[in-house]
């Protein structure tokens, strides 16, 4: 009987050791999405683990493998319906067009959701494979102020992004939020750091679209627009800020023949990165006690002026929760 108890105890010890090793392995080994762009705005393909050099805290990060990942994605579109966004009808129609184009570009199997907000979230369509629901909702928003709730239309961008992030349940590799906004935030209850940690911990990429109308942004807008590219870079997304046209209006995405303008091509490149990337498996030199920046560079290629799009920050390792029995 005593020998049986010893065997059972050894089994539990081995299982516990295996669980600890598994947690350590998942902490040190990460999968990150990576895209490499050339100076002509094209995605560079055919790269392998030998073409990348990574480092963190002046220590090498091992690049174990690089594989193409075109599996179905989960994407939530976050549409800013604040006063500064809907006050100009032609600009509002552009934002709706971009959202429609993104939905139309989604590969088969994509799950998509829609969050519309101003001072608070006003519409929240959960992830669905039914594109018609999303397109119908965007059509209903064309009237702008006549469609959306009355009252002050301030901007709670950070709060809306956190609500959008909560819609990924469960999360999967390549999850993305696509935010169409001018970057202003004057009503959120949550701070920038909390939003950042939320996206990093859930491994959600943030892609953003803003249009620079050169109208003299408010202080909140200036701070917001500065943080959008930073937050996109941190999460592995890609921020686009389009210039206004020659007469100060919204940019044109296609010419009279239906061909993409330079602005339209930039958006197409952004869309492609949402749905297709190289999945890179890396191994860190040690566990992270807090989120950390790391560096990733391309080597061994003749192409010049390459841009590497990847999560510039890695989340801290999550500590396993001990039960009350385990702590006795």
C-alpha cells in the first residue's frame, strides 16, 4: 500500500514538473506575425529564418522558423462616429467606403465584427461570417447625424478599442482591430497604458486609418494621432494617415477608370497585411517580467530600405495561478 502511495506521488510530481516546463516553454517561445515591405510598398516573400536577426535587452532572440500564414482571420472594425468625424459628409462617406472595401477584401472564412462609438459604444456587432449584416449596417450609417443618437458626440477611442478587444473570445493567431478614427480621445475612462497591455496580452494587432485634413487639430487630436502609429507598431499592426486632396477634401481611392490611386494602393497594402503574414516562431533568452521592446532586422538580402512590420513589444509572461490547496 505504501509503495502504491509513493508511485502516485511520483506521478503527481512528474505531472507538475511537466506543467511548469510547458508554462516556461510557452513563455520563452512565441509566435509573432511578420511582414517585410520594400521601398515600393510591396510585401517581400520567400524569406526564411536565416534572413532575420532578433535581439532583446542586448541578448539574441533565436528565430526558429518562418512560415507563410494565410489562415482565416478575426477582424473587428472600430468606426469613430464622434462629431469631428461625421461633421463633414464627404469625409464620413470616405470612412464608410474604406470599411466597405475592407469587408469586401476579406478572404473566405474571415470572421468580422463592427463597433461604432462616440462618447460611448453605440453599435456592437459581434464576430460573424455574414458580411451582409455588416454592409447593411454601414449603409444605414450614411446619413450620419440623422442616424446616430442625438447629444454630445465626444470621443472615447480607448474605451471602444478595449470593448472591441473583448470580442475576440477565444483569441487566435492574427487577430486584428481596424480603427477608422482621427485619433482624438477626450472621453475615455481607460488610459493608454491599460489599452496597450490589453492588446499585447491578447496578442491583437491594431491597424488604423486617419485622414489629415490640415484643419489644425486640437490638443487631444495631436496627442492621439501621435499615439496611434506607436500603438500600431507595438502590437504588430500598420498605421495609415492619408493626406487630403489638392482642394482640401478627402483623398480619392480610385481614378475614373476604377484603378487604385497611390492612396488606394496604400490601403490595399494595409489590408493585405491583415490577412496574410509570415508566422515567426522565436525563442527568448529568458522570461519577461514585464512587457519589453525587442528588435528584428532583415539580413542576407540585396533589397534595400526594407520595413519590417512586427509586434515591437512582447507581453510579460503570465504567472500561473496557485490554488489555495497548493499554497498550504
